[in-house]
């Protein structure tokens, strides 16, 4: 099937009119019925990001020395943390993926596509209001923490049904990559790989739900329930980030040195780990230590082989500075900040020993790296979807403000983790015994507040762009 009514990608930026001497990794954006659906998914992700930011303000204040005593910490901190994590990771990442899968697919099964969005949006709304309408026990499970109450769990299930429907519809409406693998074809393959990873994660969650005994303590139950599928979701997030990195690099005029075939091969290697997930479910009981360890091993294997070559290729290509336009500055800033934060998170992962705040420092770096890449692609897509292109100084600085704040945040956590400050606690429960621990958590709090400013800047810039349609 051949897509029509596409907005063609621009000529390589930075060298107008020059002959193509490098591979062009750019995707055309459709201007047909897929556009409003993609905008709807982006809007859902933006609303989730905004709501998670409001909860993050309360989170940072509840862990900052001198301010933490103002909050009823024990329950308040954990409830806010659950909603913040699920909105800023689960909903934001998958809604963003829904937008890209919509744009890269065909127009088939549109009612099914809108049904998926409506159910996911309804589930998100239920999760947002649950802390205010029910008293539910927060369970700090890895990957998908929950409030163990009917409103939140119903919202989570509805969101999951919406995403499962999105996966099914996107697979039914898949557009061919093509026999000749171009730069755009390699990016489409990467998006398909992320879609497959997401579908396997849905399968893993369902298998765990059937297999894990419900009579277990809630903390153990939810940890086992979300462990396998949560690991596979990391592949989906990472593949989306890698697609975004390459796309942003190409649009800002970087001469990306890897060929489309090599990029496609790297994406395929990540899929090998994804396809091994059902084998781990067949080979080991979901409640076994072996199952737990194999999922971690697969994530390290797939990520370790795929991420470094692409990251180093982009860093190498970015090194010669090039003159860029005002419209390109937010894109390059997002790309650089994403590379730095994700790399910092990966390095911190090797420093983890025991259960302390170095663990959230590790995954905050990686998650924020993914988020920054997605922010850059939002800036890229706004004019292609018919809206105003952000080109202000605020837009150019926003990724750096957000990235520097998050870098300070994770450095403070690493600093405090070296003195044994525990994770998933706040206020007096942190037991800050020394000046060094207090200074580390203070740096964490200051960095978190700066990051919140950067997040608010992003939301304001995007909302202003949405209010100013671009002249056709």
C-alpha cells in the first residue's frame, strides 16, 4: 500500500541545495485522517506529563531538607510517587509511541484506533483522580507502581486495554518498510520493533496475571506481576528513543555515519532479546529467581549491544559544530541533553550496590534521556502537523534547563546513596545523619526544582505552539 497526502521531509538542513552525501533518516508526516489521531495521542501524553509535573513538585518538596516536615510524608510521598511515575513514564511514553505508530501506519481500522485512544484516555483520567477519591495503599512495585484500590486499578486496566488495542490495530495497519532499506525505512523498522516489544510486554503482563497467585502479599504480588512485562517495556522505550535520536540528528544536519542497513540490523538485535521473553516464561516459573534473573540479563544483553554503537555514532557526528537555524536549536539541544542524561544513567548503573538512592539515580537518568528525545521530536513534529514551530530562545534553552536540573537531581542522589540513604522513603524516614547526606539530598531537591521549571517551560512552549496554527 502506498501512502498519499504526505508532507515531504525537507532537504537536509544546514546545507540547502547541496547534493546528498550522507544517508537521510527522515520520516514524512501524513496530512490525512491520521493527523488528528496522532495529535490526540500527543495531547494525552502532554496532559499526563503536566499532571506528573504537579505531583513531582510535591515529591521534591517532601524530600528536601527543611521543607519535608510540612507534609504528611509517609502516605503522601508514596501516593504522589506512584501517580507521578505512572503518568511520566507509562502514559507519556506509550501515548508518544501511539502517535508515532499512528503516523507511520496506514489509515485502516480507524474506528478501532479511536476506540483505543478513548479507552486509554479514560484510564489515565481515573488514575489521576484516584488519590482524591479513595484511600488506597501505595505499592512501590518496580516498573508499574500502583495504588491498591478499585479506582486506580480500574484506570490502570483501562489504560492497558487501550494500549493493547492500539498494538493490535497498529499491527493490522502496518505500512511496508520496502525492499530497499532507506533511512526512512530503517526508522519505520525501528518503530515497528518498538511496537512488537510493546505487544510482547502486553503478552508478558497477561501471562504473569494468570500465573502469579493472588493470595500473595500485595507487595510481592505486584512486583512479580509487573517484572517480566516491565523489562520488555524498557526495550520499547529504548527503541523509540534510538529512533528519535537518529531522526533528530538527521534533521539538524548531522552526517550520521551508519547506513540504514546497519541501523536496521541493530534494531533487529534488540528484537532478539524481546523474542526470547516468551522462552523465559516457558522455561521458568514466573515466581522463580531464575525468571527474575533472566529478564534482567536479556535487558542488559539487548541494550548493551544496541545503544552504544548508535550513541557513539551520533556523538562522533555531532562533534564538528555547524551553523543551524533558530527552528533547529531546540532539536539539537534536546538531542545533546538526551545523550548526556541517558549516558549518565547508564554509568550510574555500574555504581549500584545495595538498596539506596543510587537506584533511582540510575533509572532517572535513563528515563529522562528518553523523555528529552521525545521532547525534541515533539518540537520537530509541531510544524509538520500544521502548528507553529518553536524557535524562541526559551525553546532553545528548555532542554538544557530540564537536563541540567535532572543531572543535579541524580548527582545528589548518587552522592547521598554513597552514604546509604535509602530509596522510596522521604522526610524523617530518610534518617539523614550527616552533613554530607543532607547536602546531597539538598542538591537533589534543588536540581529537581530546576528540572520542574524546564518541564513547565516545555509544556508552555508546546501549548503556545498549538494555539498558533502554521500558515499553510
